[in-house]
């Protein structure tokens, strides 16, 4: 489909790059961008050539969250409806996508934009980037998955502090807290993101998809239930061509070529 508020590129390496493209408003979400991002995620999921998704923003920001121009007039904007019809489907689609999503954190990720970043499977941040749970600053509470992801990453006490104070978290502090995987200088962001995406793109796609699902499911179950989930996922992984290639490579003392499996 043609996109007007984002850019969608599929590279020969099997990496799909989704760029939120409303730089004049720091890539804030409006109805069009919400719909287009959901469509782009669906397209990446359906395309067998896509093995990894990179999610980023155009210009100086990753995503500033909701475009508040839409919410200025009381009575015409239902937060519940917007979350249920726009944001929640995006977060569900990201977590259900059986392919790694690498966030390229080029600038500020605020409000729902912060939630969007936390829903990625990996985050590479520019040192100029930051995360802000900005909801409290306008009298709102976290949404779009932040209340789920944040305490699981930093613990309940720290999550309350981050959300209740609404202070900006620098990229270096985000790395210390375990909110991002790596921090690099702005001029190194493309190379670092591409290198990580390439590792996932050449990895065992079936196992990576199962791993993503397994970690999400196991976070909310008991140990006996998690053991069952692991066994089921391992059975599926063990029946794949990628496992057979990995085993052959191990026995032959070479690197596995999962792209040909």
C-alpha cells in the first residue's frame, strides 16, 4: 500500500526498515500514522523475504507519542477508544510478529513513543536520544504497554519513579537501567543498528520467532507452566531445517548457514 506518514523499505539483506515520517511534529501519532504503522507491520509479517524489522523515526525524534492537536477539544476525543483502536493493536502486532524488531532510537521517545520503543525486541540508541514517560506531565497515566513493559525491565519501584516524575532519561542512563541494548555516537547509529539487524537476519528465523513468543509467555506464568512452554517450543525448533543445518555445522566445525536451511 502507498504510505504518506511513514517510509517502508525492504533491503536485500532481508531487513525491513519502517521509518515514522512526520518530522515536523517529531513523528507524533495521528490517525493516519497509526493505521499505516499497523499496515506496515502486517506487511513485514506476511513477507517471507523479511527476516528482521528496524523501526525508527525521521529527523531529530524517534516518536513524540500522540499528536495532541487531535485531543485539544474535550468531548471529541476518547482516550479509551483511541487506545483500543489504534495503539493497542500496534503493540499487539509488534509482540506477535515472529521476527525480531530492532528499534533505532535516533532521538526522543516520549509518551506512547516511549511505549513503542519498549515494545521492540532490541534497542540501539544514539547518545543524543532519550526516553520520557511524559504522561504524568499532562495529567495522564502510562499506556500503550508501558505499564506492562517498564516494571518488567526495571522493577516496580523504579518504574513508579520514572512514570510518576516524568523526567527525561538519557541514553546512557537508559543503558544503565537495561532499557536499551547499546548506546553509540549519533554518527555511528546507522552502522551499529545495521550490524545488529544483520546478525538477526542471518540467524535461525524459526528459532528467533519461537524465542520471542516464549519469553513473552513465560514472563506471566509459573515455573511448571514455563517448563511446558519451553518443551513445546523446543519440539517445534527441533523439527526445523534450521536445526538440522545448525547440527550439521556443529559436527563439521563450521558456521551454520541458516539462510539456506
